[in-house]
C-alpha cells in the first residue's frame, strides 16, 4: 500500500472517530447530558489551553525557519481578529433580537469561534500526518495515533461548547463533522504542497494557538465564575488540569 493511501486512511479514521465520540455523547440520557455540560465545558478549557500553550506554540517556535517576532505578531493579530469577529457576531445577535428574529441567530459567538479555530487545527493536523508519512510509514502511524488521541477528547469538548452556545444537536453534530473533515483536506493538500506549506506552517500553528487561547480565556472561563463555592472551584481546577494533562500525555 502506498504512503499516500495510508495518509488517507489515517486522516479519515481520525475524522470519523472524533465525530463518533460526539455521536455517542448524544446517546447519553438528556438529564445526565445537561448535568455533565458544565464538566465538559471546563474540561474543554483545559484542552484548548493545553493545545495552544503546550502543543501548537512550542511546535511553531521549534521550527528553525520561523521568525519568533513574526510568530508572536501572528498570534497577536489572531487575537485581535477573533475579538473583532466576536464583536460582529454579538452585534448581529442583538440586531436580530431587536427585530424579533431571535431564533434565526440563537447561537452564541463562542460556538462560531470554536468552529473556525478547530477547522484550522484539524487542517494542520492533516498536514502533519501527511508530512510524517512522507518521511516514514512508521513515523506517520505514530504521529497519527498521537493526533487522534488528542482529537477525540478535544472534539467532544468542542461539541459540548456548541451545545452550550445554543446549537441544536443536529447542527452541532453536522458542524462537528465538517470541521473534522478539515483533517482530510489538510492531509491531501499537505501531501501535494509540502514544500509550499513548510514556510507557512509555523505561522498557521501560531494563529490556531491564539484562537484556542482566546476562546478559552475570553468566552469560556468567565462562565465558571458563576459557581464560586470552594467545591465548585476545586472541581473546575481539576477538570482544567485533566484537559491539560491529556495534552501532555498525547504529546509525550
């Protein structure tokens, strides 16, 4: 079997497994799912922060061809872009409410932002799988396994964020599938354009890291302040720590 065939198999498998995890979550009884929502949101914060600070940014900075000041500028611009994008989404949300069209724009901005950031992330994961298989089949398989191990809990957390942001279960699952397929697109495009993408990859990593950090800190963390008890705070700290730990384990 050719290396490109393995790239397609592993990237498709990673996409489908992450969607399957979200589908299994839908089978959980509604009452239990609603009670577990805050837990998944808190866990997702740890996954996003861990992916941004422990995986994406270090990989970008480790690239010898990358300019550190350029990477930091990219991250800064990304945060400003997501801030302006969120402002536009909030304005659109209130505009529709004022005109009696609340149902047409019921989703909170965090859901849209996480879809954009996750699409970039999955695309980059696909290019990393392609690059690894381009070097060696065994290296490609190990890299793909690490990526899939990281993707499944993160996609589950992202799915919870979409539900928390007002998306219906059907829409959340559909968008989760579309963002997951970005891994396949990244693998195919990356395989045929590895040389061209090599120079841009660290900057795309920095952009994606900034998007994850922004969503976690700006949109999700403030919701945790609604629960101020000591037990709630300890639970939140443990779940965020678990999300961070998953990143450490996946990339050990």
